[in-house]
C-alpha cells in the first residue's frame, strides 16, 4: 500500500495534475494527426516525396526556433507560454482540417501550415519539459515523469486507434479536426497550472544571446548530455523518417491503413506498460538502462523491411514502446536532477535542437532515397544507423556511470531559487526540474 501511495504521490499536487491533463490532451490529438495528415497527403497526390515535404516542414521550423523557445521559457511564466502556444496551435490545425474537409487543400498550403505549427511546438516544448520540476518536490521527479508519460501514452493509444477508424471511415480531415480540438482543451488545462515563478537576476534577462551562451555552457559541461543528444541526432534521422514516412507507404501496399493505426496504437500500449515499469524500476544506473533499451527499436524498422505482417509489426512495436519509455523517463529524470532549474528550459532546447536536427532532413530525403534504392534497402540502412547511434552513446563513460540517486540539491545558478509546486494545503513541501521523439507540448 505504501508503495502504491509513493508511486501516485505526484497526483496530490494540483499543478502537476493540470500539467499532466494538458499534456495528455495534446498527445491524444497528436496520435491522430500524423496518421491523418499522412493519408491526407497520400490521398491528395499519392507521393511519398510530397508527404516528406509536409512533415519535414514542421520538423524544420521546430528545430529552427527551439533555441528561442528555450530562452522564452526561461524568461516568461512557462504555463503562460503553454496556454498561448496551444491556442494558436488549435487555430493552425483547425485551418488544416478545414482545407482537407472542403477539398481545397494543396501541398504548398499544407507545408505552410505545418511549418507554422512547428514554430508553435518549438516554443511549447521546452516550457512543458522544464515546468515539471516546478509542480512536484524533487524526490518525486521520477514518479512524476513516469506518471506524466503514462497519461500521455494512454491518450495516444486512444488517439492512434481513433485515427485508424476516422481515416478509414470518414476521412483524414476529421482526424485533423480532432487534433485542433485537443489543443484547445489542453490550453484550458494549462491555464490551471498555478506555480510561483522562478526568482531570476535582472541582469540575466537583458541579453538573449548571453542567455543562449549560458544554456550552451550548461549543455556542454556534462559529457553524458551532449553524447546522448548527438546519438539521437543519428537515431531520429533514421527512425522518424523510416516509421513516419515509409511506414504509412509500406502499410498502404501491405497491411492497410486501419492495421497501421493498430500497429501504432500497440506501440503506444507498449509505452504505457513501459511507464508502469518505470514507475517501479529502481536501478542506480538509470540512464545506462534507458540507452540500452533503445536497441529494441531496431526490430520494428527491420520488420517493415523484411516482414510487413500485422503480427510481426504488432509485436515489434509493443517491444519498442516498452523500451522507448525506459529511456524517456531515465533521460528526463537525469536532466531534471542535474541541471539548474533556472537554465533547464535552455538546456532542453539545445537537447531538442540536437536530437531533432536531422529529422526534417531525414523526412525530406527518405522519399527520393526510397524511390532510388527501394523501401527494403532504405529501411535496412536506417536500422543500421540506429545500431551505430546506440553503440556510440554507450561508449561514453558518463552515460554508463551516471547515478540515478538525486543530488542533495540542484540549485538554480547565481542566487535564483526554484519555487514550490505543491498545493496550498501542503506547506513546507520542498521544490524541485519529451521522439524520444515528442514534438508537441
């Protein structure tokens, strides 16, 4: 009973509950959106090249504006950044849905709106990631991260399943409309996150470029941070492009659209199970275990190449989901325990910039490469890149030896103090700070 109470302890803090609800709402829609958008483009032109351009445009602007998003999230109240970003994202996704539903969509219009949505995600992502430690005490960070991801992954299961039904039954435009609605709901939830602002020195906020330099200093000060980010530059280049671009194309020729939605839903189900495992997992080398688990993503990509069968892909996707979650919780907890709270959003932005930098390049390039080499060869090359990326991360001693034991305190730099995230009914509670490839708040 005590173990269960400890696992659920973050839910006693109202700011964390609203944060978790908001992120779950966005993930519900984001599980629908990639499937709906992919098949909307394929219905419009039937071109994998066009699909790569549309999804790549969002990833490109996301990457380009991430550093500014990190500075903004360390300057302004993070919950306010989330509210504004979600409101505008609801408008852009609503516009995409309207174009698709009315039959007036064009590739240039979809590229432009996807690019704008990427900008909004760039401002929201560092704020959402860095807001967690303001909502719970430091000793609850690991449980909070696991619960947060449990909620978002559970929402994604329903979203992926719903996407398959909507795309096959009434068309992809309705899926995009659902995504717009979830952003609006998320904005309402984030408005309920009430935390005291971090205390900051005025001189630190006078020069954005100085703030970027400070964030860079924190980022390169720990080898395990930049080595993992470099590894995920390669990992995401291969994984995101092969699954998000070639995956729907392979599914269209083999297992069908509803079955592809099932595969993605099962992968998210694996992530839910993984979050439950992470809630109870207690290992000293948490980051090492998380990185080792990333080997499990290889079978899914190889399965798309060699055995695109429902049974094979469902099993591979489930295992990949469980493994992916171990890394996600390990990474967020490691960052939050070891990076000063008042610089955390900027370090997260460098993390996301490096990790996501190759995604738009991979998404744009994989279409022409696959047309030249064929789907099978392209997917096998992607699997090889994933293997190299994971081995490279494991080569760093910092990754292998970083302890999961929280430090006595991770104080904000230069006199700044983190604020308590507990509810008013919990006085005296100490305060405390994600595709792999999460791209939205």
